[in-house]
C-alpha cells in the first residue's frame, strides 16, 4: 500500500468529479473541474491522493492574503477520501500535504470548517491534532 499526494491536474477531473459526487453534489462537471485546474487558480489549490496508483482522495487549500494581517489566511477545504481507501493513511497524507503547502505559503495556522453534526470528521480531525477554534452560525 503506497499513498502519494500531488497537486491535482486537469486529467484528474473525472476522478475528482466522482469523489465530489460521492461527497458533495454534482454542480461541478468534469469539464468545469478540468478548466479550473488548468487555470491554476491562485486562491484555491486542489491536491489528490493516489493509493496504489488510483485517485482515492482529494483536499483543497485556500491561501488568501489579509489586508490587516501580513500572514495569509489558510483554509483546508473539501477533504474527502473514497470509502474503499479509508483507514489506510490517505486522509492523514492529504492533511499533511495541505499543512506543508500552507506553511510554504507563509501561513502558521490552518482553519477548517466542518458540519457540527459530522462526528466522523470531528474524530478524524482531532486525531490529526486539530482543535476547536470557533463555532460559526
């Protein structure tokens, strides 16, 4: 079992779309995803994890400049691991890649948002040393 995390590329769009359908919704088509990845957006970067050569998870990083703070705001977005790949280190590898990219971009803190009722996600994030910072409405 080998987990590799790398920046997503336009050719990953069908696999990312399949993960997004399982995780979120179907508003973003494979062609939309491919075009967004090809544009190399500076606001949000997407990473994929491959498990034994197949895309098995994804995560996003938003790294935004702040007018009142010289340190950029970093946010982990859209973390999802395919059910077949869970409990195999894929999620931890994705979080590690985003943490590293956030630090490289100048951020010392990484914020993530998850639904209050998503207990499974909370357990995972606490296991990778996340702390509750705020409750939002």
